[in-house]
């Protein structure tokens, strides 16, 4: 990732003003946003074919919704029921990392995390104390190599132990919350209340004593988060993130030159903080998937893998999404089509089924060029 994001003083000031209050952002055509409830339109009025959308729902099962041009246009199942979204929560973590940067809680995405978690300092003496070099950038791109033997930044390791380290360091130390207060102190006032979420999302999907950090959110509320990123970080008359940060977040996949960690197949674990919790997997060492040239700041994007295969070959290349449990739970944004889909408890598992569901969604658009 050959860059370091640091904001000029002027940009930090402007962002601080915008994030701190309601500041009008000029626009030739004012975009549509939901209020306490979604504005609803029939699919045909936003150039979508309802039969094709029904095909998406039949293929997926579970429950979900489709949003176009800021309107809720199609639903199936109970879209108001809150549920765990597993790894689809991760882009919400990176969102709060970017917010911490903009609020000057942290000075840089390349700040060593050991400043906030001093216990990293003494780990892995036999590996030159490699964990002292873990940065926010590494944690937010799954290249921290925490718990495996590679040095930070040298390999991709999709790792639930490092995600717990990321969540705990960011929310408990940088934001100063506890597991019991993380919703009331951070998630609600800084994000979901601003988006006027209807179904009270929570980072405590299973309670404060069971994998805190697991996000429970309804499909219709998750679509609001997608709309925020579709609209380049703006929500009505407030800017939550600068547009350049949003663009970076969803269009900077790791290069295929970064290998997948080999520590799992070799059975080579590395020392972690005593008592380190996991946010999901219990396997040590942990390495659940490759990045496939399509992993960008905890979002999945439509990149190209090492064999030259497009991640979702039948989907626009600007697509990006949050996926959990292999695709069973997801929220996907198609910016060029001004389209969002959000689902949970589905039969969609793996790249091929994700591609098929999204292909059907794209086919529903009747005004495609």
C-alpha cells in the first residue's frame, strides 16, 4: 500500500466543522435520504424490474431489501429484525478508524498501535519483537500478521484474534468506551443515530460477555450505512467522512504481490497477548481466506485475483460490500447503478453464489447503459 494518509491542517479544520454540526453541502440536485423511516417507491418508478428482483429474493432466501436512488423499493422477509452479521461488521470498524483520524484521536493510519496497547511491545522476542511494528493500516487491511510468524505488512492473514485486538484497541482505548458502553458512547451517537437507524443496531449481538464487537443490525439499517458510503460520506447536510477517504476505503484492494500467510499450513503460530480473546474463530494460528486482490480496508471489492479472475465477473467493477459467514449476511453497494442490496440469513455462500445473486440484481435494472 504505497501511501500514507495525513490530512492537511486546513482539511482537518473543515472536516471538524462539518462533522461537528449541521453544515449545508451545496448540490445541484439534492439527494434523497431516509428519515426515521425509509421513503418507499415501487420498483418500476426507479427503473427496476420487480420480477427480476423477486428472482434475487428467491435465489437468496432469508430476508433482505433493495434501495435505489435513496428509496426502499423491494423487500423480502423481515427486514426490521436485527441479527448478527459476522464479518460484515468489519467495515464499520474501519469507519470508526477513519473518524478517529479525522477527530485527531490518532495522528496517522501508520501510527504504531503499541502506543495504545503496550503489551505488544514484549511479544515475540525470537521474531525481533515484530508486533511493535503493527499499525492501524495493518489492522484495517488484515496484514498485521498478529498470531502468525510473518512480520506486519508482509502477508495477508484474515484473523479473528487480530480483529479483536483491533476492536478492543480502537473502541476501548482510543474512544475510551467499555464493552458495556460502546453502543451508547460510540456506535449510536457517532453513527447510527445520525443515520436515524430504526432498529437499534448494537456491537453486543450476543451480549457484553460473548464476543463483544459482533454487530447486530437489521437489513434496512445496514442499507443506511451503505447509502452513507454511496453518497461519499455525506448524510443529509452533514459530512461524516471526507469523500477522498470514502473512495480510498472502497477502491484500494491489496496487491496480489502480498501473499497469504503460510503460518497455518505450516502450523506456525506466534505469541499473542496473554488472555487474547477472539471475535469469532478459535483456531490458532488463524487464517481463513486469501484477499484475492479484492480486500480494501475491510471491505470486499470487485478486484482481480492472482489468476486474473474478476471477483464477481458479472457485476460492475465499482461494486463493494460487507460480507459475513461467506456471504450469508451482506450489504453491497453498486455506485454506478445507485443501488444497494442488504440481506441476512440467506443461502448465499461463496463467490459464485454472491456473483449470481448480484448478477440477478444488475439484470433487474431496466435503464442500464
